[in-house]
C-alpha cells in the first residue's frame, strides 16, 4: 500500500520553504517571495507549480542556472515601457519586479509594459497579474522558455509550454483570473504524477521518441493545446519576449550547438482602468458579466457554471482550513532537500 499525502498548514509550509531558500543562499526577502508564490499555487490546487518545485529550484541554484543573489538591471526605461535583465533571478522575484514596474508605468501613462529577460521558472504566473487586479488594474503576463512541447506536426520538442495569465477586478466578486498554458498539460503535472504514482491523461505527453504515453516516468515533453493554435501562440510569445529583447531561447536550443540550459523570458502588462473608465463602474460591470454567465443552464454532469479563477478560490478556502496535501513523493523529496540544508520539515496536520 502506498503512503498517503501529508497535510501541512499553509503558513507552516511557507515558513519552511522560505527557510530552505534562505539556507541555499537566497536573501530573506527574496526567499519569502518565492515561498509565497509556490505555496499560493498549492493553495489554489495548482500543485504542479507548487512546492514540488523546491528540490529542482535548489538543484538549479547549485548548478548555477538560478542566481539566488541577482543584480537586476533596468536596460530600457521609457514612459510606458521598460526592459529589465533579471540576471537569472528566481522567476517569482524577477517577474514580481517586472509586474511592479508595469503597474507603476500604468499609473502614469494609462498602460505599462515590462519585458523581463534572463529570468527563470516563474511558477504559477497567475500570481503576477492578480497583483495588478488588486490595484484596480488589468494585468496580463506571458512567458517563453526552452522547448518542452512538440511543434504541431513534429515528433520532437519545438516550442515551449508558454503560459499566459490575465486578471481583471470585480466589485463584490473576486477578480477573474485566467491562468493557462499553450500546452495540453504541464511539466509540473508530469512531476506530480510521478510523485503521486498516477498515470497521465491520454494525449498530454510524448516519450523521447515522440510517441504518445500515459506513463509519467516515460513522458519527456508535452503536446500543444489545440494543435497548431497552442504551438502558434507559443511561437509568438517567444517573438514577443526573448527575440524582442535579444535573448532568444528556442532557436538556441534547436540549433547546432544545442543550448538547453534553463532560461526564460517574460512579458508583463498593466492597464490602469481609470485611464479608460470609472473603476467602480468597470468592477460592477465585471460582476454583471459574471452573473450573466453563471445564469446559463449548466451542462449535463455539471452542478453549476463557473468562471476562471472560481475553482481555485474554493480550493484555497478549503486548504486554508484543512491544510495543503503533499503526495508522499513530494514530501520525501522535500525531506531530502531539507536534510541537506539543515532545515527542519514542517509539522503535519493531525487527523
């Protein structure tokens, strides 16, 4: 019989992850930012982008792919746009800086853009546009990385599982939050399936030879969402991030030198609602739009009609109360990493 999941309080898990990254050489403030974003993903049920990533992040600090003490530099500073070099910072650190710059510029110009070059894995990117929505703004973030998804019509990695997230504020309701990938699944879902000892859904992953598989151990890369549509979006995200700021990743990996070292680029956009309409009216109209959608008759087998972000909000409420479940494989990998850094594991919720 396999071991069941351990449940851990969100606050305890966040403190633990902060301690792990601090022990790995990350300044306390940055370690806390990474921990907050990872645990936020777990709270919302996005376990594929939560704390199961911690051992890999620590390993990439050791290999030099992640820089725990980056010198983030502003390369271009225009009235409504900026470019920053994140110096291989943890994704949550680099993209938080990019989103904050975009928000600041939007307050002055109505709209703000920040392109972030040389960042690393961003975790669950919905966290970044939500920062804008909490400040009466519309937020949008997308990214690109090395190829880990098949190009439509090919049997090999061709583009990245580039994610996109958009958030808009409501009045009485929580912000709408769309957080999705251009692939049918995520590499994190493969990791989670390995940790949980479960199979993948058909059509999600491919073996090294490009053959379909549901075996998480054999899976090596993913299929594009909607075939040519997902692949095409990922291609354009690469054009709007890395290629735009002189840090192309896909061609470098697929070229004769085969540079497959981890790297990402990101794009953060903020729109100040007040520059276009009265914010309270906008938020009321968003609530009205949501209510109109939720009044539609539910499809057979569905208990209600939901909007983006609603499921995650409910999972968060439940997990804040009962704790975050961690599969045995994730728990064991965290324990091994913690032991190597001299950090105590978090307490398990009884019952």
